């Protein structure tokens, strides 16, 4: 039996997933396959490297640091991103809150990140390199439209994987997983609305009409995906964990009390579900 975990994105809301993963580490639970979107996998690599609490430390230390995120970063010609790319993906993991590359490299399973191909408008699933000290693929999967530059990998343009595949559970099944845990970053009652910045996206990415169409249909596809997930849960094919509430929690949240509370919700749910997951995964 092949086990898998799927980590939804959501920028800083993904601290919920980190709480879940920290609880699973405490219970010594790791699957054979890990896939995530955007911050889901950017945070998820710390789960694979078995660094419990690392993401919470990063976010609480740097959420209010202008080097980490802020509008001023968009004005830096070498950055052009709401987040400070070099600080976030190089300085932090290589100097300030070191990433354990050795443990990550030793993970015997597979780790994939979702990216959206601007030319095709389709999702692609790329293996996360075990020793990339610039985390290029993680930058690409996190690249929210308008707020990030386009990332070119092997001659192709990419942005945020959540644009094309917000919750990549189908990919987990395609990769042979029999038992899939899915960690959402929105409460069960959530429904995504139409893209608020569609006109800006149409203008900004006019060279990529397929991607613009992907963004236009994103909400409809995302909501249908969640409904399918809830049905698969009833059938016992997936195990879902979702936050109790994300109301008032921004994708770029700076309130440390809110951040710690959402992490705690994930941690508590992870602990509460740990034995169920152990049985579900046959561990």
C-alpha cells in the first residue's frame, strides 16, 4: 500500500498545515508521497526534513520583517515580488533558520510541487530537488499572479500551482497512492468566489490567454474539487483535515496571536487524528 499526503496552499494560512504536520512528526507519521501547492509544499518540505516547529518559528520571527514581505519589495527591480525572494528562499533556509538538506535528501519517498504553465494554462507536477539551496521550484509554486514575477524553468513560464490545481489529490492517486490524507487551509463551509482581479490578470498576462482562462474558471473548478473530496471522504478513500475557521486571517497575516492560534488548531487536530491516520496508512 502506498500512502500520500496532499497539502493545500494559501500563503500564511498554511501555518495550519504546519501545525498538522508538526503533530504527525510527533507521532512519527510520514507517508510515501508528499505533494503540495504553493506554501503547502514550501512549508511541507520541513515536514519531510522532520523539522518540527520550523515553519512556526520562521513565520513568527519574520512576518513583520519587511525583508520577508511587504509592498516595498515589489519596487525592488531585482525582486518584483511582495515577498523578499532572496531573503525568504536563501537567507532564511541557509543562514537564519537552517533547513536540514541531509534529512530531506534521505527521505525515501517522492516529493512534488504543483506549478501552473502559463502557455498551456495547465498544472504540471515537478519533483522538488533534494539539494537546491535557492528552492527555485518552491518559488515558482508560490508565485501568486501579479504579486510575483514569472518563473522560467526549462524554458517554460510558470506561476502559482494553485491557479490550475488548488488541491492536487487526483495527482496523488495517479502516482499510485491508495490512502491519501488531504490537509485543507479553508474551513469545510468555504466556497471560492470569482477572481476579483480578473481584469488585471487579463491585462498583465495577455500573452497567455490559456492562463487567463484558467484564472477565470478557477473558482468553479476549486469548488467542484472540494465537493468531490467530501464525497471521497464519505467513501473512505481520503481523510480530510480542515481548519475550524480562517475568518479574519489574511494570506499575508501579521498578527502573531492569530498565526499561533491557527497553527495550534492544526496541531491539535493533527494529534487528535494521529491514530486514525496511523490506521488509515497501515502504519
